[in-house]
C-alpha cells in the first residue's frame, strides 16, 4: 500500500480489470473515493471512455487527502465500478496519507522522532532498533508510548525553587496522587522532573526495540523459562503464573523508582 503526505494530490491508476485481475472492456465506468470508515468523500463520478483505454487515471485532490484535526494517518479507497457486456464489475486501490510528524510529543510519544534517534545513540543493546527502517521505528515508538502509559507513576512533590537541583525559571509539576503519563500534554511532560522525563524517553526506546523483536531470550525468561535444550527441543518453565507487565524488562529497568505497583498492571 502506497503512502502519501498530508494535503498532497495523488494520481491513482486503475486498470480495467475485475477484482481477480482479469482484464475487462468497460462500456461505462465511474469511481468514488471512501475514507477508512467508508464515508464517501467523493460521490460517484462518471469516467469518460474512448474505447481504447486499458486503464484510467484518477486525480485525488489535496482537499480529499487532508487529515482531520489531531489525526496523523488516514486511509483512502478509490473504487472503480465498470459496466461490461457480462454485467457490473469493480476494482479498487487503497493508499494511506500521513502527517509530516506522525510521532507527536504529548499525543503518542514522550519525544520527537529525531530526539529518539539521538538519545538511542547513548543506549546499549538496541540491535533491532538500529536495523529497522524509520517507518517501523515510528510505529514501534507509538506502541511503546501506549505500553509505558499503562503504568502508574508515583506522586511527584514540587521541587523547591531554592533547591540546588532546581532549574531557574522552570516550573516542576507536582502530583498529590499517583498519575498516568498519558494524561500529560507536551508542556507538562517537559516540565516533569528531568530524571523522570529522561527515564520515560529511554524506556520508550527500549520498549520500541523490544516490540521490533529485541530481547527474545529475556521475554522467554519473563514467561518463566528456567532451561532450554535446542536439540530435540525441550523447555522447562517455573510453576505458577509469571508477573504480567505492560512493558519489557529492559524498559521497566529505566523506570525503577518512578512507578507504583498499586493498581492494575498487565500487557494488553
């Protein structure tokens, strides 16, 4: 499936063929454009035929390809309906449109994508992250943000302005109760205690690496693996149910001291 930038016009070529890819000779044809929820963005529009074409090019306007407010990705379907001597047939092509910044601080990430690339250079054992394409990195960052956001964080006392560790002119958030980081917008995230904010960013990257396929052995150990024999394939697990957490062990290691174990914790 092709991907295009938000607000761009797109030329879509649809061959005169049925849904099985078998060529047809249309007597009449029309197209329409649908959103991912099947909302009709462009109503049925007649295609002019000369009789010699084997395909038609549909130009989708920039307006149709403009994302709604706060959306970072959307799907479009261009549906072609053709009348033939044997009856009506149809075909379609789907594509996605994407904002310039799919990773947004305070919406689906603790940091920008570029910030994650820079910070990851100071972290070890990120083989899957390093080997992945940018598009997959972005998707894993977004899912990692959701996983980390399932944790409950400890109440944070306000730092004294006279503290030697306080940053002049920078207010710090305080919470009298445990809180969820998903409730914080970009400004609130950046006003967190610097150590907590850095821990969140590193945990997000570590979890993204895990989601991309990193630390397979650690994952099996977290499931209770005690021993494993490759020849003839045998495995031994600890009895009982292992602790089920919403993030990987590596991601959790960065958050030690910042989270509370009260409340519900579970992956999925």
